[in-house]
C-alpha cells in the first residue's frame, strides 16, 4: 500500500455496548455523530475540537485519533507523518456511548481513505485493529457496520454480523450529567462469575436476538443481565437507582455500555422526557443508522 490522498474525512456514530446480557459482544449504533477530517503535514500534529470534549481533549499529537492514525500507518509500513485534525464532536464523553471506540474507528478509517485501498483494507481489518485498542468489539462493530451487531472471537481476530431489528423496536438514550471512566467501570467486575449466571446470560442473549427481530414484547425479559450491571451499581448509584425504577415499572432498559447512560427500548414523549430531566437525564431519541462512512 501507499498513501494516495493527503486528506480524508469520516463520520462515525455513537454506540451502546452490551445491550444488557450481550456483554462485550453485542452493540447498537445511534443517530449521534462525530465528524472528523485529517490532513497530512510535515509539521507537528495538532487538533482543533468543536463540540464535545473541546475543553478536555488534547490538542496535540497525543490526541487518540492522531495516535491511532500514526500507529496504523506504521502497521502498514508507511511513514507516520504529522496530522492536522479537525473534530466536530456530538458523542458525549465518559457516558458509555462509545466515544473512544468512535475515535479509534475514525483514526483507522481515515488511514484507509489516505491509502485508498478499501479492497485491501476491509471492514473486518478495521474491526480487528479497533478491537485491539478497545479489548473487545461491542462498540467498534456497530460504529463500523451500523445497526445492531453481534461479534465473536475467531482465531486471532473478530468477526461480526448485523442483526435484523424489527421497525417496531424503538430506542431512547438517557444521558446523565455525571461521567464514569470505562476503566473504573471495568475495575469493579469480578475475575470470574458463577456458572449459573453465565448460563442465564447465554439464554438471555439468545432471546435478545429473537426479541429484536421478531418479538419486541419479549425485550423486557431479554434484557436481563447477571454479568456486569449489578457489579457496577456502586460505581454509578444514580444510574442504578433510575434503572431499577424503570425495570420495576416494566420498562426494558439497560446500562449503555459501561454507563452511566441508560438505553431504553421505548420511545419517550415530551412529558416523560421532562420527568427524566428532573432526574438529571437528557433524552436523545435514536434510530437504526449506518456505520462509519466518508463524510460528504
């Protein structure tokens, strides 16, 4: 491969990992986007950030997207030039909505545009590179492929399929003001779980694939989890309380990724949105969207 373009631009969607029982394997893309453009330069790398993260993210070569781009170029045996990056971010950071996965996917896909070889640099290769950074594919897969995805390890990499989702399935994101670093959320998980809990989640994950495609009425049962959400409740007590109240009232709701956002498998009307606002949550309606693509 060789660099054939000196600039590139991509749009990458937010995502929810896990979807309840599908820990580290299932994910869903949302209609919330980061748009990123990059130009190669002989000078020092720098980043201009508009929107989410503009006051917290680094503006130099330590920016995650720039690091991923340079390391991906090196992986391909190409010179790691400087990068001038412009990010227009709408994905909230530290909320369990896949902002880091979106950044990683953006970095890899920007390089794919720069080398101009999509037939040699496939979506599966993008997934495997992104999953190496993330450690799991549940956010990277929907960010790349769009829709709702199921991923699994095979050999030294990962594979993904897009799941069929009934148009009757509606989703809403409930986004709190607080943040929860993914490292904190993963640190509270046990090294092992009871066999009965693993079997419970295996059954619920299988049921979830059926409920999404054919039986939305089963989504409440299908979104039950015993592998991660209860363990993380102490790290996000507000979210745990709201999630518990929603499920007690019969709503199919789950923690979005590592939290603290909540993914609700239902539409929310203005009156309900106002109630959530009083609890400190802004609502973001979602829908099935395509994955990362060239921004036009």
